[in-house]
């Protein structure tokens, strides 16, 4: 998941922090804004769901692969 986020947003983010947690909690924050929560959703996210959630805050970025 981190690789996917970095692959798409590496030129648009200053840093990414991964904090291990207990109980399978998985949350993605952009700045102080929670953009995805496994606990709230009740299931694990797909990579596309997380990338779309980050897109909603950061804004769409050009495709790095040129597709």
C-alpha cells in the first residue's frame, strides 16, 4: 500500500509515516485529515480506494506512467 501511495504521489507529498498498530487498524491521513479508516469501513481497502481517497484531498496528479 505504501509503495502504491509513493508511486503515485512521490512528487506531491513531503513525507509518509507508517505506524504499526494492533487489531488490524489501518488508517491513512493526509496532513491532519483522516482520508481512510479500515475501522470505520469495517474491511480492508483496495489500493484504488486509498489512492482515490488521497486524490480527493491532494487533487488529481498526472499519471507517472504516461498511460
